[in-house]
C-alpha cells in the first residue's frame, strides 16, 4: 500500500468508526492502570478489572493503591487475568507515581514527547505500547500506539514486513498527520475488532479491500470463508 492509498484507507475507516475516546473521562493515572490491565486480555475483561478496582477502592489513584494489600488488588482485578503479576505492577506504579511525581502524571505528560515516554517506560510493566497509549490518550501527544490489531493490519497492508514495534510506529507516524494519529489509531483498532480479525478476516465486507495488499495477494483468489491469516 502506498501513501496515497493509506490516506484514502484511513479516511474511509475514520468515517466508518469516528473517534470514540474511551480515555476522555479518565485521569492519566487511570489510563495507565487500564492499559496495564489490558495487557494480554480483551477490552471487556480490562473494563471489568477497572470496575473491580473502583468498586474495591472507591477511586483508582496512587494514594488508594500504593499501600493496598496485593491480595486485595488481585481480587479486584481478577477478570483482567494475570492478576498476581498485574496487581504487583499496579501497586509498584502507584508507589512510584506518588513518590517520584507527587501522585500525578500531569507533570510527566507536560514534558516533550520523548522525555515523557522515557519517564513512562521507566515504570515497572510499562513498555513502549503502554507508554504510547498513555501519551496519546491521556496526554494528547502525537504518537501512534501499536497494539495487536494495529500491528496485524499494518503487516497486511504491507507497511512493515514483520512485527517490530518501533518500525511499525515509525511507518504509521510518517504517513499520518500528527492531529490524526489518535483518531486513526482508534479507527484501526475498531477495524481489527470488527472486520480485519486475526482469524478469518471479513474481506468480503471490507470497505478498504481494494487498497489492501494482503487481500490483493490472497483474498481475491479464495472464497471469504476460507481466508486464513498466517499468524492465525
Ligand atoms: S481486505 Fe481483509 S485483510 Fe485487508 S484490511 Fe480488509 S478485512 Fe483486513
């Protein structure tokens, strides 16, 4: 897919899935916690985990979580899976945010993008994807977070040859106007959840199939029901 096709494709997807900003009612710390909870699980289970935290602690803040017993956090987030590991990370992050930044990520998010990213990835359990989600969704930084859907679709479109977080982010940021990165990140996720699924992508219903490298190479030769993605 070339740049012109990418821009046409993304405008189509954005029109189909206009920005639904899930982070708008949340604090930056809540966005960080929800992104940690979302690791290796579905959005539904991540939301159950956040609801569990709110129910158990009243608020999801560094003060509420920094001294909480691990077992209590674990029980609150069990829907999100990997609860022991995630509970430890969440409490560690709460302690660091409280001790290092006065209980708020606002100061971190006011820094320049690369400095803010470096601060965020210094936290336990926070890798480049989690940092970019917080930067984009909570801080308004012009990053293009690459989650599993974005990664898969970028490879199907031929933007990158293989899974490589930084290469994929760079490719998407090179072609996406800064003001569109958050909206197009969300539009790609919506596309990945609804049509461009890992298994059996619904290419026959896809509004951007004509520009899709993967479809052009494989899909047209096969009935939709038999399409398979190499990564499953
Ligand atoms: S044509 Fe198929 S593989 Fe390509 S973007 Fe659409 S759903 Fe995904």
